[in-house]
C-alpha cells in the first residue's frame, strides 16, 4: 500500500482530515507523566479520529540519549492503518541524503517525511526512490519569516516571474514521476494555499498553522481539499496535546480532537 492509498483509506474510514502532531513539550505536559506514557495515551485516545499523525524529530532530539528510542517507541504505538509522517525537514545531497532516507523510511518506518528543497533535486531524489512512501516538500511554510525567501519573485523562464514558493511547487510537479510527492503549505497564508491547490489539484497538502499559529480553519478547508474533499492533511499539535495538564489529559485531548474534526467536517460540507 502506498502512502496515498493509506492516507485515503484512513481519511475515509475515520471521516477525518485531522492530523495530530506528536510534539511533546515537557514544560506543558502533566507532571510525573513520561513522554512515552503521554504519547501512548494520546494515540490511544485519538487514533479513530485522525487521517494521520505527524512526529517532529526536534522534540525527540531535544530529549538527549533517550530521544530516538522514545521516537521509535512512539511510532510503534500508532495503528498500522494510520499513516505517520516523520517531520524531519531533511535537506542534503549524495550519500548524506541517502542515509537520511534510509533512517526515516527503513529504521523508523515512517510512511512519509518532510524535506527541504533548497539544495535542489539531488537532495530530494534519494527519498523519491522509496516509491511507496510520501515526500512532502517545504513550499509555503506557516511561519512569519517565510516571507524572507519564499515570497521573493524570481525568473521562472519564458520571461515570467513567480514567487519562489510557486516555482518550488512547479518543480515538485515536474519531479512527481512516482506520484509520491506532496507539499507543505501553511494555513497562515490562505491565498497562497488556494493558488497551490488550483495549480496542483491532485497533490496531498500537509497544512500546519491552525490553532496556536492563528491560521483560518474555514479558508484552510475550503482552499486545501481536492475535488473529492480529501488530500488536505490539517495538522494540529498544541491545541489537542495540551487541552489539559491534569490526569484527564488524554480524555481532554480526545474531546479537543473531536471538536476540531467536527469543525473541519462541517466546513467541508459547504465546499462545492
């Protein structure tokens, strides 16, 4: 089963476009609960509500010697029918890129990952060789500093100029010979999200930036979904993970996930 097949299956089975980011911040977690226990409880409470999980490597690397072991255990808690995105944002060339791809797809067994295209095609190609895995290219990220480079107009050939993020998306379309490329497009830039979806109607879009980052949920759903109302992976982390710092953190996370999933689905029903 390819990543796209697995994503579509989970989306339809759970009736969900919600992706939960498993990004543990010990300062916000309940006291005397380990990261492993916390993640497991969150997954058990929400796995019937999501289309995917996303695990950001940084939060595990910050845990020191035990971090990668906790990351791998967290990956093992997620049911096989739910796709898992390793949010690593890797970007290097040659054997280094090949090693990164081996680690993410072979050792950690992620269904998809995020990559930085700044070094060009040869930094992406080793990941694309894993044809059944998804590769999400950073395109229009949700952070405020994205404008520093991604919004710059560049020469795109035929005497045309494009914002850099649109040129990245165009290149991603050219490279998508195995049908396993997706794009990361932030909810905080809805006009750009709309443009990317119009230009790439069939690509999966990983959409961070709702909740704590302030992205507009209604516009995210309307502009992000494909013609079938799918392939928009709407990520939320803090809003769900830290719905409570008490012993009820897992039920509270479940309730927050239910509410967000239902909001998304109500909006989706209005999309023609």
